[in-house]
């Protein structure tokens, strides 16, 4: 049982590749990438807005989006919860 050894640069590269093709990913894969970012202390910044913060399902572009008083509300199709972001 040997684990694959990575350094922070390789982790950042893997995260960048993952988020370029996030539309066809599963919540389980998103959870693994989040865990990888946390283990190397890599900030996801705007990438964390590409998936639901509750069920970790990637946003595919057909969710309900509302903008009200400088706050963007996105209602997830998978779990029905609302993610709110300042703009």
C-alpha cells in the first residue's frame, strides 16, 4: 500500500485540471479535490463557487440564479438549498 507522493505544485496542477472539466464530475470527486486542497493549504477562491456547498454537486448552468441587493442566490437542482455570494 504505497500512497502517491505529491508536492504542492502538483496538487495545484491537479486542482486546475479538475476544475476545467467540472461539469461531468460527481460530488464524491469534488469532495476528494476539496480534501486535497485542504491538505496542501491551497485556496480554492472563485473555484468554490462552481459547486454546491451543501451537497457538493457541480453547478451545470441550469440552476435558478437571482440577484438582489448585491447578493447572488443560486438554488441547487440536486438538493434545493440556496448558496449566497456577494458580488
